[in-house]
C-alpha cells in the first residue's frame, strides 16, 4: 500500500545551508526508498508532503521526527495514496510562495485547523506549476 502524509514543523535555525543539507539527504535517500514529495519552507515553517510505500514512509517520518534541525513536528494528514502527486520529484522544494498562510496565521494555529482540502491545496498548486518541468 502507498500512503501520503503531510506534516508541519518549525525550523530550528533556518538558513540556506541547512535547507541545502536537508534537500541533499532527501534527494539521495528518497529514490532509494521509492519516495517522492515536496517541501514548502519559510523561516517560520516547514510544510512537507511525502508519498510512497507505507513502510518506507513510516520509517522516514520516524527519522524526521527525531531530527533536531526542526521542532514541533506535527502530523496533519495521513491517507492512502492511489496516485502520486510528485511522481517525478525525489523532493521538490519551494520557498514560501505556495504557502497560503501568513506568518500570523501560522502563529495563530490556522494550519492545525485547516481542512484536508485546504492542506492539500498548496501542494496541488505546486504540482501544477511544475508539471511542465519534466
Ligand atoms: C524538514 C525536513 C525534511 C526532511 N526530509 C527528508 C526526506 O524527504 N528524506 C530523507 O531521507 N530525509 C529527510 N530529512 C532528514 C531526516 O530527518 C534524516 O536526517 C535523514 O533521513 C537521515 O539520512 P541518512 O541516513 O542518510 O543520514 C528531512 C529533515 C528535515 C528537518
């Protein structure tokens, strides 16, 4: 079974080299594990979608939860995935423009109360924007 999950977290000391390091690991490991996804980031938030074989996704999420480059990791959505949204990307990255929530929205906890469709929306848009890249 394939599954998809979305979580959010708070970067701990966000900077470009940290982000580059994370993306390097993701792009090395994810093809090995048949995982794809997208990471939306801003100084105040990581919002990541990962999709792939359920056991591999569970293992990755367990590693991510332990990672000290971010805090307050919160699982927001977990569902069976019948079709990949980011099939062509080991980890697509997007800095902020796709986030629908302002810094104060995030502070106010709006992401935690978002509906499933609202959570998926920025990723749907991101996948559309990059559909012609491959
Ligand atoms: C925001 C964030 C996103 C991450 N995404 C991935 C990912 O998609 N794939 C991955 O293998 N590791 C990802 N990591 C890194 C993992 O937490 C972990 O450090 C890494 O998988 C260990 O890889 P290694 O066994 O090659 O050292 C992410 C870390 C953070 C903080």
